[in-house]
């Protein structure tokens, strides 16, 4: 053993004692002397201490967090200490471990670990507070606050007054009076109609619709207009598809769709909106989905290396919480959130509901070695067992979210709808429903009314849009954004990208030809498929037993029909087991190889006055869907079902000349055999035929919400929907300015619009200007506007002049804004 000198031994003992004193929270005299001196003046907890704790300690040790087992919720939990023992000794700051940590005596163990260190004067205040006995105001707590807007509450409506009976207005009256705001006169009929058409169905009123409304003298005209608009299931669904596509990350192309890492829910979503599916059922079906609508919770499987906070299970937790509960879990998906009270364990608890196997938690993309426990964000509403299969957990989550006792679900959606119509939510931001509403009674009443009436969102829309509050004159967005916000009326809002493009369609007559994906318009268009009901069309083939077995062959079918004039509308729908090619007057117009999916074509351009010939080459292949070799005779084992189904919708001048495939069709010189209706086995294509017919009916009249984004709608703010989008930017951008002034998409659209306008051969330039102003703005042009517009058009009217006038009108704020 190596011997020490007396001096070395003394130094070693001193060092060891110093280390021990640090570990035990007892400082040496030298260390105590190095501390900032304790403040000697009386310390006020709320004024002096609370700000320090909030800024530097609560993020890790309050609001439900307890790093190192230490909580600052109350004076009692502070005195309890944590895993390292007592944190403070009342009356003895020099013996308090808390003071040692914040003073940084040990450079490897200083608090707070992140952010700015405490200043000497702040440490002096903490020392003085501890030395003076640690008084703590009874109304102060750093514990996790009880959730806001969670429990249902039914406010009592104030008494109505003469002329003010609408429940929203009755609730708002005391608020307006308190803020010394006189209820202004409602906007006039033209402004109201334009506002409500755009808000309810996303389209401008036609001149005829506006004229009828303005001429109506009955006092309930606005209520009747709203009922009429909400009953238009097709246009309602087309418009609200934009709102829900943004919220549910649903689109028609983009990241994940090509390689199978993402799945559309478009068909389901449109049908749910067209049927006005009750909101609780709507949510339940998205949370516990079938194959048809599972795309929302499946999320996006990103390519390559992905941050742990973006795996599909975490996406499901983030998206469900944000969309349906107004909770932002994005920060908490990576680490305990610094902007709210949600923790990493909360995010992973929700994600575990959708996990096939237990999830290991990752903090800032680093594994923690801890396994997440399945849990719902608000245990007050119910729990979910981790011992149940994934399918049962999803079912249980749907039950918890949609139960009558969950007031957050209803508050979140009525707040979103209010914000959509008014430009600002009752709670702001709309994705932070832990904030207080500027009018909690109004929020709570609307939420309860929604639940009381079967979760009917159309009713909520009707209530808001028929109120005096909605009909108040619009105010500027800047006023709406003030931190000391007071409601004085709805905000002036920009048209969304889709509303702008649809308004252009109304104005110019130029819409989209076909939707980007398969939609079922049969319900909103009331397509019962008369051919299916009345038996106007049948499956046909040359063999009466073809529905069971027919030999592989090609048969040639023909049908002659006569029209007195070229019809205004003419389209055909067809399907064949296995394939077909259809000709009209010698022109190939349609073909198909999938007998499970009918196809349609517009044949108007191929028809002629008088006699017209339809010809079809229909093919039945071998059971393995291979064509029979030309030199091989058919064998009995090659027989399989065969059939051709066809329907033509021919409408000249309001007449109905529809017909379908039946026994009158010729095969060579023989009549065809009728096999049965569209619903017959083995095809069962009645629903598919109705869907295809409905798409054919809207051909050329497709809304912007149903097609992929183009450069114009992208510039106007349509998002790519890789993330949840609950609002769109309202400020104009340089990209928008460039696209509106020099963009090729808008230029081509206006050029086509000008061609369509001139094709209608306007009576005069003055009549044309009058018509365009009524279509775009719903009013007559002023004398000055008429003179300028006629100058644009020229004499005679030129195509370039019409195009210039169209461009000038769509650039008007009056066209682009909702007042």
C-alpha cells in the first residue's frame, strides 16, 4: 500500500466530505458563502416566486409531469421532494437541495437543464422565500388543470324579446349589451343570399335564383332558402367535401397513393355527406373503420427513414385528437410538450390503441426502453384495456368518443363550423379546445343542441346561418384577430380555392369534365336507375343459358334507333362479361374489359338527325380470361358466364327516349336472348350501374372539390393534405398574385369561357355586360362600369375583349371576397 503524506490525507478527506455534502444536499461553508445572499425584504409568493417557478420549473415538474419523481403542484408536493429526497427545508435555504441545483454548484447537475439558468437575483428571491417559511397562496396550483370544454353543459336561454327570438341571438344579446354593441340591421337580401349560397353549398347563386329570392316578400324567406339549400344533397356534399378532405387528410393524388402507403376515403366520405350521416356515426365509422374508410386512421406510410413521431400509429393518435377533440399532440409525440400539458406517455397511450403490438416509446427519436400503456386522453370519459385485441380497442375508442357524455366532441365540431362561417371560432385556436370560449354559453348550447337533435350537422348549419348574428354586416379580418377580441359580426373572408374555381364555372360555364375518383352520385341525384326499376334494360347474349355457361366467342350486336333532332343530352352506360367495344354510326366511342365496373360515354357528338346505328363487338373469353385461340374449337370446360348490359339516356328537347339492351337487339339477323335484370347473378351490377349513370349525369359539370389540385387552386391555398388542415391562410401571397395575373391555368380557363360566351351569340354588348355582372356579382353594372366594359368588348364584340372583361371582373374584391 502506498503511504500518503499528512497533507495529501487532509486534502482527500476534505474532498470526500465535500462530495458527500453535495450528494446529501448539505453545502459546505465555502459553498454557502458562494451562494447569492437571501433576500431580506418580505417576499410575495404570487409576485416574486410564482413567475420563477412557472418559467423555469413547471415544464418538467408541474402540469401533470414529475421528472425525477418531483412535483411542484402545491406547497405540500414541493415539501415531499422526489427520488433524490427532500427538495427544500422550510426556513433553511442553505440546506435546500433546490437552491443547490439552481445555483449550479455542480456543473453536471444544474437546473433547469434546458433554457436559461436562474439569475443571482432570482436565486436570492427563492432563498428569501424559503427562509421566510415558504408562504404559498391558496388559490395557486401548478397541477394539471381540470380539462375545459369536456363535460356537457346546458345553459339556460335568456328570455326572448320581441323581434329577437332566435336562440343564438338571445344568447348573444347580453354579451353585445355588456360590450356596448348595438345590434345592426341585417345585410340586404343580395349580400345575404351570396353569403349563404357560398357558405352552405359553395356556389354563387344564379341570376334566376337570386331574382326569385329577392322578389319573395314573405318574412321567413331566409329560413326557407336555407332549408332549400341544405336539401340539395349533391351540392351540399360537393362543397363540404373540401372541408372534410382538409381535416381528414384525404386527397386524390400525392405521397403514398402510388405505392399503397396511403388510401383514399373519397367514395365513403361523399356518400356520408350526401346522406347527412349523423355526426356521432360519422366519427364512429372513421375511428372503427371498414375497408372502405380505413384510410384516415391508417395514415401515410412514409418512404425511407421516418422519425418515430410519424409512424402510422402515432399519426392516428395525432389526427384523431386534433380533428375530433381539438387537442394538439404533435409536440407530445416527440417529447413532453412545452406548449400544453400533454406528455409523451399520453401520445403513445393513444397510439397504442391502433398498434398490433406493444409500442416502445421514443423521446426525440431515441428509444427510452419503456413500453407505452394503452390509455385514452381523458380517463374521465372511459378507459381502454390493453389486454383486448386491436379491433376491440378501436371499437371501445369509438364508443368513448361518441358517447353522450363527451361534450368535447360536439363542442369541437360546432366551434369549427362557427369559425368557418364567422371567420373566427368561439374558441381560438380551433385546435386548442382547452382554451376558454369568448362566449361559453353559446358554445355549450350549440353543442348540446347538436347532440339533442341526433348529431345533425345540417341543423347546426341552419341555426347559425338563420341567426341575426350571421346576417350582421361583415367586419375586417384584422379586427377579428385582435387579442382583445369582441364579436361585432362575421369576418370578410376570401373564397377558398375551390369556391373561387366553382364561381368561375358559374361565371364562364367552364367546369371540370370528370371527377378524379369514383363517387356515387346516385343517392344525391335520386338515380334509382329507371332502367333497373322499369326493366328497360336486361343482360343479353345469344344463348339463353349464358348467365350460367356460354362458350368462349365474339358476338356482334346492333341496335337501330331514330331521333327527330340531335338531342341536348345523350350518354350510354355499358358492361360486358368479359369485354366489349361499342360503335355509334361507325365511330368507336366506348370499350371495357372489367365486367364489374360499368363505363359511360357521351355520344351526342356522334348522333345524327334520323336513323342511328349502335354496334357492339362483345367477347366471352375462357374461364381464365384468356381469348380462345383462333385455330382451337371451344371445349366444354371453357364455358363460363357471358352477358352484355347497356343503357342509353337520350333526351331531345325535354323528351325521354331512353332505351336499354333487350330482346330487340339483333345478333346477326336473330333477336337476342334476355337473361335478366342488372341485379341478376352472377353479376349483381344494379348498384354499380346506378353509380356509373350518376357520374355520367354530371359529366362536364364537376366541382373543384372532386378533382386534383391544379396550379391555380394550389396558388390559392389548397393544401397537399399530407397533414391535417383545419384552416387555410387568409393573407394574399406573391404566388397567388403571379398566378392570377400571369398563370396559364386561369388564362386558358378565361379563353374557353370567352369562347362559350360568344358561342351563345349575345344580342348586344350592353346585354352581355348586364348578364356577366348578374352572374358574377348578382347586380347591375353602374353607368361607369358599363362604359368601361363595353370598351373592353369592342365593336363588334371580340373574343379578346370578352376575355379581358372576364379577367377584370374576377379580379374584383367583390368577386373574390365573401362580405
